[in-house]
């Protein structure tokens, strides 16, 4: 269970500190009404404002709900409430949200900087959001525009306790791992499983590569990496991508009946992606260049 808006987002932390967002260039031409974003390891970094005046970057995390901001943005420092209402805007979108606070020593701020917040999917609730990883923009679509989509697979996802879960099938060495995965665009990875999935599904642990996480938690938790034959969501498939098995302290889902893993940006980057937050539909279309 995600205890706050920013706990599982720690999984998105990268092996190189994201203090500079210009590693990936922004295209010169984007569709009308679209907002460009900075891409760092395929994480979506938006330019926005706190309370209409304070410039702030935002990591778009569709695995989170709400807004998590640096402690210094707290208005009532004496009361010390768990959350405050903060107005945030990106482009033409504006919303006043419940914001929790991140301490100066948090890993998120260490990697993304003191001028970055975590923005949950509810900022776009009841909207249709297109994310173009290839051309680095987001934009809102009108319902009628969905009728003219071509080549997209439409997959229904569930909203369970503000977690967006989607049916996923993974094959590794002839073994099948099947169940709902938590959509988490704050995760800079393809797919993460709890470590006990290895034995539960009878996977050959002799074929894993072992490593230490530099960014999941402060203890550099051991991880096991395996190459998946296929990762399938609806009719959309990736082949030969690495998946990670870990007992990181941030994997608070080790035993539950809701979902089996986290599906991150390294999956979605290979597709044109549309989230219909009105009807809980995900549209995927393979990117032409990948």
C-alpha cells in the first residue's frame, strides 16, 4: 500500500543525479496545445508554478496521487500539519491539491533537486492525456478525438484505492507471470517484481544477474535481473527487456491480492500513450521509430 504520494516514487531515482534536465533535447515542433517536457532517463519532467508565482519542475508520476513538495514550501511552519492545499499549474492546467512535504534529506530531492515536486495522476483526473515519449510533449485530447485514433490498442485499467492497475503477462524461460501491475510512470524501469515472485513462479534463479540498487533505498538493496522473453499488456508486446526482482524497503506490496509488480517508463517509452482518466482506458500504439 502506498503510504504517501512520494514513497514509491523513490523507485524512479536514476543512477545519475538528475540535476540537469537537458540531456534529451526538446523537439522544435509539437502539436498545437501541447506542452513540451524535459526527459531524464524517460521520466517526464514538466515546467510549472506553485501558487502561480514560484517556478517549479514536476516529475509526472501516474503511480502516485496528490502533490509532494519540498518542506520549504510549507506555508504554516508552526502548525506543522501533515498536508496543506497548494495550487499548481502547468501550461493551461491548474489545480489546487493536497500537498505532503518532503524533508531536505529525502532521496527524491537528492536526485531531482530542491526545485522539483512530485505530481500525481489526479492532476489530470477526468481528462484524456496523451504522453509522447518520442517527441517529448503532453497534451489533452477531446473525447471526439478518440474516435479517429488508428492503430491503437485499448486496454481497460482498474482504479483500486487510487492505484491504476492493468492486466500484464510476462514470459521468462517458458514460465508465465500473470496478473495486474501498478502503472507507475515515476518508475525509471520496465517492470519491477517483489523478490518472492522468483520462487513462486518457479523461475531459474541460476539465470539471474545480481546487483545492488544505487537508488531504490539507502541500504543499496540486492536486486536480481532477468531478461523477459515477452512483456504483454493487451495486444501490445515488448521482447527481450530486463525485469528486476527486489526486496527493497520501498516495495511495500510484497504480499497482496491487488497487483504483482510495477510497470514503468521503460515500458511506455516504446509506445504512443494515451490515458483516458474518465473511462479508465489506456491506449497504446508502437512508436514508429522503435
